[in-house]
């Protein structure tokens, strides 16, 4: 299977394939063609920005432009290639210390492969100091160093870095392409795959979770009951609390075991328990790690809430489609009778106000508003219309 098979529903693949061929020609003394030293992969959440970047990285290292079978492709896809480094964050921001650790790596000559490649996932989370630390390396990289940044939009990257990158814009993958991927690569039943692709609204990771995880489907069903259970103040407050509690449970499920393992590995790396004495700086190192873990937990919780709000927003979008009679495909087609009832009980203007309330809640949470208060306010607006 080619490395490009994981890049789903994207028309930019042929361009990247040609660029990989240009890069190989450049190393042999030919024209550079479309090859350049800095790339910015953009696209909506779930479109596969980082997947495309990793596929391109494998194709650049591969002697056959991304065959998927050779040692280079295998190592890049496994994250073990010595000349492909990645900067990711599970916290709210990429710290300057993380960038400073990576920049010297980018200055090295390739040890094994054709290029020294650095991939920065979630580059939109670069703080101002971190972006400044990255700028010089992106601006004047060594001859065989390639930077690949990933962000939702080009505007999410500071202009000084953005202007030095070639932008590759991804789209939301068509539902049919996602469904085909789920059936052929994940072995998912065709009907379940079609539902998951539609319910995920083109988000590949979300579609995979809905197709393969019964708990994920159950949590989504619970979230979609919210608009039908806002008859009084008590129900509004309960609905908001339920969303927050579910998000906290998601964070615990994702983080608890990981946190404990990371603390244990840190202590072992510092020599705790081997000499009978506490290593110097152990407490400070553990405290720093716990601070990062707290940020990661906050991000997971926020992402869980945002995912729920996107699902509710899609439900009201379906209601509006029914009310307007435009005949567009419904995201929640399996809920058609409930959607019809909600559409008859309100006007299109009311539905739009409700959708605006959800968008406002998402923006408030992005600005670090208190989740429970924000969701309570949103639920009351949904009830009042």
C-alpha cells in the first residue's frame, strides 16, 4: 500500500507526488521544480493535515516516491526514521523550550535519508516566543532541511513564517471517500461506514472512532438528546453539567493511565529507587511534568466539549434544512422523525438563533471561558430560542 493511500479524498496528492519526484531530481543535480524548503499544510479539523505531511515526508525519503514498502517508508510511518523529527503538543500551546530543542536537530545533515525533515503538528499553537525561535531556522534552513507545518488555516500562522512557506490546502474529505476507506482499510461494515462518515461530517479520526467504538456512538447519541430535553431551567442546568461531566470522563479515560506511566518513566530516568536516595531535582522535574499533564487534560476536556457542540450544531443545521425544504443531505438522517418534530415546533429564525448560540459558546470556550457557565448560558438560549 502506497503512503498516499492514507491521504483520503484530497486532490492535492498528484501535486505532492510530482514534487517528490522533483526533489529526487534536485538531489541528482536536476531542476528543483516545485520543491521548496518550507511547507504549510492547512485544512479543516479532521481533513488529514498531519497525515498528508507524514506521507509527503515518507515520499521524500523513499527512493520510489512513497511506495509504502521500503525501509524508508516503513520507518517514517512508524516515527523511527532518524532524519524525520516531529514536534507535537498535547497541551494548549507549543512552548519555546520545545522549539529550542528541535531547531538544532533541523540544522543537522541527513544521517541516513535524503532530507532532514521536521514536522510541526498544530503549528497554530505556537506562542509568540516559540514562533520567533522557529523563524530563523525556517527562513534560512540548511540545503537539505525541509520544514512541514500543519495548521487549520494559513492565517493561524504568524505572517513572518507563513510568507516563507508553500501552502498546501486540504479540503474536508467527501463522505463517500471516508466510507470507502473505513470499509477497505478498517474492515467496517458498509452501512456503519456510511453512517460514521456522515455523522463525523468529514472528520476522518472522528469517523474512525464512530465506526469502530460502540462507546463513542453511545456518547454521541446522548449528546444529541440535549435539544429535546430543555423544557425547564432544571433540565438546562442538568444538560450543561452532563456535557461537562462527560468531557471530564473523556479526559480521565485518555489521561489517567498515561499520566501515571509518564511520571513513573520520569522517575526511572532520573534514577529514583536505584540508589536509595532521592535524585536531585526530582521533585521539580515531576512538578513540571504534572503541569504539562494538567494542560493536556484541559485540552482533551475542551476538545470533547467542542466535539459535542459540533454535533448539536449539525443537528440544528438539519432542522433548518427541513424547515427550508431545500432537500440537502441530512447529517443525522437516522433521526428524521425527531428532526421533523423539532422543525414543526419552531421557526427558521429560531433555529438560526440557536445555532448562533452554539457558535458563540464554542468561541467563548476557545477564549478560555468557564465551561459550565458557558454551557448553562447556551442551554438557556436554546430553550428560549
